[in-house]
């Protein structure tokens, strides 16, 4: 771009392209040091190019600031990481659907107020988490659209005067959908976009948290609806019989960690005046941690689901008579009885036959 607007001549362009290629090769071998004298990666690159190419290297920073360079690098990283999250979400949904394909017709109790309420199926239960994940995909896709705008050329947050910087060309060449037009918004957006992206991660983690809670309950001896693969369980140093689902405990807890990282970013960037403030540097740590934790949790849950086994006999035994009370009341309604009369009749019947199992537990016309 600098060559295109006449800042670099043909020879300088070739020299700098060669120097940049050398930097890439050195970095891939972990042989491109950044010293305290360099201060940061951007200055290290400039110093290297200046040592190799003299005046051409001293031109490389034209029309740029570390502010827009750092922000551009961050946006490129965010785009890459959102892609990884979307891929992991797709895999998670596929794994939920795979369990449903194996055991979706198995009936089990559905709960309200932590009490058995009505019969449902494995397909409906796990399908609810798949539906939530598909909504999460939409949130992350929106986050991707927000970060997919190039801030390079906004410099310190007020644009580049005098020089005819071709921002559209730069945005296209480095893979952005569009430029971030308002230079001051480039700085104002720091923290805003990161908080929104972490909010999407919080939504993902919320679904994982709830599923982890279900699985931890359903794998207890008292329920026994689900058995986890041994490969994701740990033992006890004292109790030989223990199989602990602590991967699910960690997934459950990670929701709160990611929620905390989102809160850090929001609070760090509130109450700042317009323009660049160094406070925003501290948002990168929470961003990296929150996105990394979310990606790890998605991958861990996929491992859990891959070997998950549904105990259809335990599920059937839990489908006791009272779970069909609503169906019996609505059957009376379908036969012409007012709903409130039907409700009271079935309630009275249930008071007399509380917890008596069906003759064929688990066999139900809606769930097989």
C-alpha cells in the first residue's frame, strides 16, 4: 500500500518484502528475538528491517501507530479464535445428536422445581442443549461480523493526515470484510467488542454448565440414568470404588470463570475518556483466558458425550405413575370434561396412589 501511494519505490518494496519473509522464517524457528531495547514486536520488526534495508526500513511505520497495529493484530486473532469456537460448537452439536441417534427414544423424567414432573425423552432433553448451542452460533457469528472490520490506518485514533492512505486495499489484502471507518471508534471499540465476544462465550458456557449439572445428577447412584466413559472419570486416593466426574465439575465451574473475565473487560473500559487509554492493554489477558477456557470446555464436553451411555432400564424405572397425571387430565378434557374438573379428579386419584409404578414402566405412547 505504501508503494502504491508513492512512499516506497520499487527497490525498497522488494527489500522490505524479502526482509518480512525472513522475519516470518526466523519466527517459525523461534529465532526472532524481541529485546527490552526493542520494547515490543512492532519496533523489533522495524529495527530488523532498518538494519537490513536502511532507509526503506525507516519508512515502514509510515501512517501507522502501535495503537492500530496492536488492535489489527488482536482483530485477526479474534477472527481466528471465533472460527475455532464455531467449529467446536458444531462438533458439540454433532455429539449431542449422536447420543440422541443411539438412545433418543428412551424415556426419562422431566423436572420442574427439582421434582419429577412429566415424561420426556433423551432426544428432547439433549435436543434442548443442541438448540441452545445453535443460538450461541448466531451470537458468535454476530461477534465475528463486528470484529471483521480493519482498524489499520486509524493510527493513534484520529486518522492519518496529509497522506492518501488506501485503507480499503489494506483491509482486503489482510482478509477483513471492511474498514472501521471512524478512527475514534477504533479506540472506543476496544473492550466493547471484546466484552461482546466474551458475552458470547458466557452464553456457550451457560449451556455447558447446565448440561454438566444434569449429567452430574443423572450419573449418581440414586439416579443412574447415565454412565460416563471411564476415560473422563477419575478415582479416589482413598476410596477404591469411586469414579468421579470431575471433568463435569470443572466445566460447570468454568462458566463462572468466563463470566468473571467478561466482567473484567467491561469494568476495565468503563469511565475512560475518548481516545486511547493504556487501561485497554489489560483487557487482552481476560479475553485470551475467557476464549481459551470456552474452547477447552467445548472440547471436554465432546469427549464426555462421545462415550456417554444411557441406561434405559434405570430411566424406565423412574417413569412412575404420577408423571402421567397431566396426560390423564388432558385425556379427560379430550373426552369432554372441563379442565379444572379433570385436574381435581386426577389430583385426588394421585393422592391415593402416590408413587405407585406403572405395570409396564417406561412404556408410553408418546415416547415408546
